[in-house]
């Protein structure tokens, strides 16, 4: 059982690695890291001594003064090396560098020099080192105006802002979930290398990305229709876009109820991509769910009875409560990395309609249990 520590654990990539590793606790144990450890050498030493593997992500990406970026990133690298030498600890060290190494900017320079400093330490101490050179990373919960153009565009489109393209270049991209799988494989295989290029999984022009995100806003955000998603990249991009929606104020979304002398009719889900449709009956006081998905797109629609749907983002304490009624049919879509459940809070039977974008597969269910 390997003990893995992640500097920058609270950041975008760090959060996803932390959550991903916690899904495979039988293989890895995460040693929690706090950013304040870099302000306290004793805490940093204690943390290093616990780790069999260290993934160094902590870095500054943006600042008005590029010299501050360079100085901060090199300082963090040197601090970690000093503690490693002081403790004589030689964990397998993974460093997250960037394709920006080849660019003429202080951030890229700090990444390249930081990787070289770690490589020198590893050679000197006969330690395992993997200097990952990573393409552009995107995924849910990234910081707009900081982590990626995908995060910025998604935030702008879901917050009534107008995205602008500065340079319509080609981006080599990897989804953060795919990156987590790469890092896990490196750790388990013991892969090393002073320069280890991480392959991108897709390549898109900035304008192509914005075009797709605009379609998601028009088709899904504005109309509630699940759009056509042609491949895994588009599923990942759509789930990234969805993570920036204001879930608290968006749900529940009411259906249009068409009434005539026969009764009423409600269109529950319009989906351009197929998927699986099911429904359930739930007795009074019973709760279903308490699980989350990392890739699936799912809709819960209450058509009879009274229900409480609860959501909570993995790693967060605050949840959201949504009350739905068959008297006013409505739905809630489940964001990825949000554990969710549904409870019959009424006295009569609860009927719920479910739509999900892929068939259930027992060998790859993408369903992880955690109480809301």
C-alpha cells in the first residue's frame, strides 16, 4: 500500500487527483497536504517522512508580475528539495511541468528549471523521478481566468458574459480525469524519466471549443435538451460546462404540463444522444442513491408524489436540497462528482423517471457510494 502526497492538493488538478485516488483506497493512501506546510518546515518534514510518493503540483500560474511567478515556483521546488535532503527521504517524485516550457515566459522557464532541479536531486540521491510535461488540462471546477480557456469560456457562458477569442490557436488537451489515470499508472508501474511527455487526448482550435460550448448553452442550458456528444472529448467538455451552472438556482426545472379531458402529458427528457430510460417506485420515507458518477449524465424527474433530492460536491461539506412534486412535475440533472440521493417525503408512493446517457455496465458502472 503506497502512501501518496500531493502538494497543491487544494488546486484544480490536486483536487481531482485526491478524489480519484480516494476511489482506489485499496491501492493508494493519500497523505493530506495543507498549503501552509510550505510556511512551516517542521510540518513539511513530517509530511515528507510519511510519503512513499510525492506529486509536486504547487505552483503559481498567473500574476501581474511574471518575476513573482518565476520566483515563487522555483522557491517551492527548492524548499521541497531542501526538506528531502534534510530528511534523507527518497520517495518517487513526480513533477507537473507544462508544454509552456518551450515558451518565452517566466512561467514556462520556472517549470523547465524546476524539472531540471528535481532531476539533479534524483540523480544525486539515486531516487526515482518522473518529470511530467503535461498538455492543457481541462475539467470540472477549474478556476476561470486562471486554469484554462475552457474554464473561462464555460464560466462566462453560464454567467451572462460574452467570451472573446484572443488567439485562435490549436490546443493540445487532456481531460483532468484522463490525467489522473496517467498519474496513477506512472505510480503503479514505477515509471521514471527526467522528461516524461504526457500525451494529449485531443487537439482543438480555440474557436472549435467555443462553438461547442455555445451549443451547450443554447441546447442544454437554455432549452434543457441533452445535446449530441459525438465522442469522449465532447462528453468531457459537456460535463465541464455543466459544472459551472448555478445549480442552486437552476433546479428544480419545471416541465410543461399539457392538460386535456384525458388527463395530462409531460415531456420528461429530450436527448439527442440516446441513453437509457427507467423509472422507480419508492415507498414513503425511503431513500435511494447516495452515490456519484465521474462521467455519466443523469436526470431525475418526479412524476408522482413528493420528493427531496439532495446533492453535495465530493470534498465539500455544504449540500443542496431540492423539493419536487408530482403536482408540478420537474427535474434535477446530476452534475459529475456530486453525490446525490432522492427520498420519498410524502405519504403516497413516489414515482421517479430516470434518464442516463449510457447503459448500465456491471464491469464499469461509474457509480461510487458516498452519503450526501
